[in-house]
RNA sequence: GCCGGGAUGGCGGAACUGGCAGACGCCAUGGACUUAAAAUCCAUUGGGCUACUCAGCCCGUGCGGGUUCGAAUCCCGCUCCCGGCACCA
C-alpha cells in the first residue's frame, strides 16, 4: 500500500525539528558574503491575511534560495506594533492596548511559524517594546540635536475620527489614509522632522536605486516635486512692501496683468487695513481656510476678490491690481503668484471670470500672437511684447530673464519643493512618547539620554472621548526639569508610527544591542537590505521616511550606506472575485483554514504559482487543489525511487539541467516564481514519462523545490537517506554540456508561414540548413513554380524562404 | 488634466534579444483502473473550414495603420481598464 503524503504530520515534525536545532539562526561572519532579505513587517492586527502570506512566501523563497547559494542570509521578522487599532480595541473591549497587541503578536507569530518561514526569531523586534522605543526616542533626540526636529505652528491636517493630526503623506485625496474620514485643517503647534532639508538628496539618490520599480521612483519624484524657477520681488505700490512671487515661467513676466495672494497671506491684512475691503477680505480668508482638504480637492470653482491695492512689476514698472483667491496656497512657494492669463490655464480661467486683462507675450507655433486669445497658450515659444527679450524662446529665454533679474536685484533663482516637513506628533496613547520636557524656566528641554526610555504609563483609562489619554495621567505629565530641577511637564504627544518603522531594518542587525540603536559594525556588515518586499501602498510613506532616516544616520556616522533598500519588489494584491479581500465584502479566505486543509507548502506554492509577484493575484480554490495535487505527485515520484538502470537517458538529463537553469534564472533575475514552478512541473511530467530515472534527477528535483515547499522536500530528503537538512544543501548547478541538444527541430517557413518542421543536427551551417529546408516535400509543394527571392536562416531555429 | 502600468483561449497565466502564439496550472471531455466512487494514470482541449485513413488550409494576442523575409513583441494613431498625483504657480 502506497503511503499518502501526510502534510500535517510532516509539517509539524519539521517545524519542531527546525526550532529544536535552531536551524535558522544567523550570525555575522565577515568571511562570508551576506544577503539581507526583508519583508515589510506587519501591524499585529491579530490575524495574518493572504496578502501577508504572499509577501512572506516571496521573501522566504528568496531567503532559502540565497542560503542554498551559499550566502549568509539575514531574514528577520518583527512587529510594527504601535498604532490606533490597539486603542480602539481598548475602548471597545475594555482591555489594555498592550495586552491586546501582545496577544495578537503571539497569534500571528504562531501563524507565521506554521507557514514554515525561515526567520531567525531570536532577532524579533516589536516597536511597542520599551527596549525598542527607547531607541526610537534616542533617534528623535539625535534629530533634535542635529536641528532636524522642531516644534512649529501651522495649519495641519486633523483627522476627527482618529482624533489626531496627520502628515501630508498620510492624507490621500483629502481623507485619512487609515480610516478614510475627511481631514480638517487646524492651526496647532506640532513636532516636525525637517525632511525638506533632504529633499534634493532624496531626489538625487533615487538614481542609485536601480533595483527599484520605475513606478515607485516616479511616485517619489512627484511627491518631492522639485521645480526650478525664480523668486521675483514685486513691490506693493502704497506701502512699499516686497511681495515675492515664485514662478517657473519667468519668460512670461511681461504678461503679468495682476497678482494673487493666498487669502491667509500676512500682507492682506496690512494692505486692506482701514479700507473698504478690509472686512470682506477677512471674511473671504476665513471662508477659504475653513475649507477641508477634501473640499479643496473637489471645489474647482475659482473665487477671488480685488483687495483695493496695486503692485509694481519690477520688469516693466507696470502697475497691476492685487487680488486674493482660493486657488493660491499659502503653503507652497511664497503664497503669492503672478497672474499671466495668456499663458497659464488657471490664471486664464480666473481672468475670464473677473474680466482681467489677457496679454500675450509668447508667440504660438503658428506665429500668431492674438490680442485676445480664446485659451491659454502654456507651451514655450518666442517672447513678444517683452522689451529687450523679444525673440528669445524656451530655455534660452528662461536663462536670460533669470540672469537679468539677478543682475538687477529684482529676483533670484530658486528651487521649490512640493514636499513638506514631516509632522510626527500624534495625540495618541499607543505610540512612542516624544522625549521632551517643558520647563517654565528653561523652555523646551530634551530628556537626557540616560533617562530613556520615557515609558508609557500602564494605568490609563480609555474613554474614547476627549484629548490624548496621556494628558490626563498626572504621574506621567508631572516631572522635573532635567536642567534646573524644578517642576516641569512632559510632552504628551507620541510619535507617528512611521517613525518607529523608519529604522527597524537597522535594529534587526543587532537586536539586543544596549549601547545604541544599532551596532555600527553589525549594521555595516548587513546593510543595505539587498531585497525588500512589500506592498505598493508604501511607495511614498514608509519608503520615503526610511530613506530620510538612513540619510540622517549616515550624516551622523552611524551607517555607511546612504540608501536602506537596494532592491525593492512591490507585490500585487490578493483578490477574490475581482476585488480585494475584506471583512466588509465577506470574501476572506483565512490562511489558517488553508493551512489546515492543504498544508503550508500547498498554500505557499499556490500563491507563488498563480501570478507573477508584482501583479494582482486572483484567489482560486481550484488552483489550490492543483498545487496540492502537484505536491502529492512529487511525493509519489520521489518515493518510487530511481527507475531502470544503465546510462542515464541524455534527453532526461537535458530536461533536468534545463530545469535547473530555468528555475535558477527565474528566481534570481526575474522573481518569476510562477514560471520557476512551472519549470519544476514540466520536469516532474518528464520524469513520470521517462523510462530511466536516476537518483541524481530525483535529488535535484527535491533541491529545486526546496525553497517553495520546505516541509515536503525536507521529509523527502531524509527518506532518500540523505544527511543534513535539504535547506543547507548547495543549490544545484546546471551543466552547460548537458543542455546542448544533438538534434534540434528547425521551423521551415515559406513567406513567413510555418510549412514544415525538420530535425537537423545542432550547429548545422546556414547553407546546410537552407538545403535541408529545400529538400522537404511539403516545402516543395509551396514553392513549386515560384522563384526564391530570399532565404533567411536563423541557425538552430528557423529557415524562411521568400518566394514570388 | 498630467504621469505610470496594462489588455493574449472558458479561467489564472507563458512566450527572456522580433523567429512555431497559448508553456504550466485550472476548468471541461473521453479513456484506463475499480463492484462502484474517490484517488491515480493516459489522452483531447483557441476559433472556423475541408477531411474523418494521415492530415491539410484559413483566421486569431483590445482597435486602425506602418516597418520587416517575419510583429503579442518595434513605430504612429485610437479605445477601454487599473494605479498614482491633481489648482504646487
């Protein structure tokens, strides 16, 4: 009686064994080439979902593959454990965020172990553990010391549902990235990280990231939004105030017919003071700033008003009216723009609505320069009506005007970024406390390093209403000033969880290190992450913040690398019936259930086989069955043992070595696990059909499959009587001799249409091939009575006869 | 609106440098084994037409053109879908 593959017993057995032998522990070894394989660590929501399984299966295959190739592979796992849901759970279930989080971690760790991931669990980190957030706080202080952390007041994004502020990156289309609630604007004093100081480097170093998807780099480029231009100083007519205006189109400066200030622009108040416009302007500003971010993105109607004042264009001394309008943002550039309706769509729309003059100063390609155009012409062209600059065009015009302005002291070249500083304060309990103390005498005082961590008080009450929970905890708030010793108050805001996740990949390199956030030697050995794998949703958020942190730490001499992630793989979503799996849709397939029913190897194999990693994957129960069937097929094939005797069949040997080549290249160069698996399937089909199957063939099959199905292959390896773990064996190498075929099939075409297939010795000459093609009866029937005008020969592949 | 990515059988997908379109898997159908079923194994499986002995021809990779001996692949022009950004001056 043939023994069936008992996946349950086998998987449990080997998981126990790997744990017992500490099979996946990694140690630094400068003698060996390292490979750092990392998947984005999860938020411990309580249960793994299929997206996690996909993410971690991809990483696991790579890690195991690289290990077999002889690399010293760091493959760690941990928890992005601070965040809102824990507080919501605390309110709803009357539990403590820590209790909830730690029990979730425990469950998810169990689930990961059950999937057979080869993590070195001794390196596990959880960002909510004081051992970890002590160093998050330490890094905050590092940024503070380096002038990169500051408290500033400004209009900030407020999510009323999360009851906290958000960074710009965390507002998506006007709504909170997490809960989708429309975000409001509030003026608050908050902590920021000066990421803008690194804008140029974050942009430039994207060039170093050859292993990143172009799409992600484009998104980061757009987000940083560098634009080159000139800041021109207009002068307020009556008061003489300077009104700097940023433009990228200084070649249109002679076309300025008005100036627009942001409604909140500080000059508005001054210029309208005591005039008939004062009250209306104030009301207009109040209305504009009350707009939520969502309204801002949808309210397209441009509105504005004249504020009764004029400014002088420094280029031509022209007097232009001053307006305020809702489409000018105080946060970008100088909060004031020049109105050039002839050459800017927004200005044109605005000018049409309010009857402002449209003055053409750039000639169109057709040569026309209509006095009253019907639409804005926004491309480049020769300047007209522009005094000494007439005739200059494009880059040359931009340069000449900028030079002139700088020379005359009218304006200066400037580079503007769309990127804003990173707002990191959160009015939440479950986060890393910002290590700052406010003293009436000494002002803002950083907590001394030796006092870290500033730990979260455990005794807290979650009501679900009111301000930050920490504000109400007297024992936490009340402290003494580290400088003067007098009574002082602690900062009660905690840090954005993205701060915690901006450096975790470094902590893994020396997780128990007590003298700093990282051991410099360890970080320098392991960094950068050679392969990072995660969802595209972090294209800007986490991936930009982490790059920023890496650069700060590089400046501080803590790491020698400038970029944290050398290669990035963004995996697609796991869909069910065409849409993302979600609780509300009720189309969730739980990993635990699949593992229970088919085993971890099946789950992993299916998810890798169903689609290339970057594309979305449609879940299919039938597909899972197929993967399961295949594993059983391998089981039976290998246990059957070698077949026949004598010399190995060269065709089988060829198939074997072709499979090694294909699987190796697909994993290593293309991450096409689906085609790698299909190559293994083809090999299995070949071996089933073959009359002679060698021990070598079966052994190689098991090795090739090992990264994908770690439990099954480990069991087979031992049943074959082999020593040691299959996962510590050397990855098979193909023999280039073995894959050379003696005879190849060559396609014969007549006028590009396939008419015959001929068997010819490999390496036949062009003339020989052409002759053999002509010798074919079938081919003859197609060329009979016609003239051969051309013969195209692709050696070992194809002959094409062109006839007339 | 701008920037990216995509469209290939009933389905997921493959085709790496322009060279046999549809590998591999799923589904389906037929056969073998079995008292029967499951499991397993073998075979067929893009569409159409002519043959049904053995095959042969035509069409076919979102649409319309082009380059080429030859195009899923390159170029030009469109349609639709997905993602990102969106008054950024």
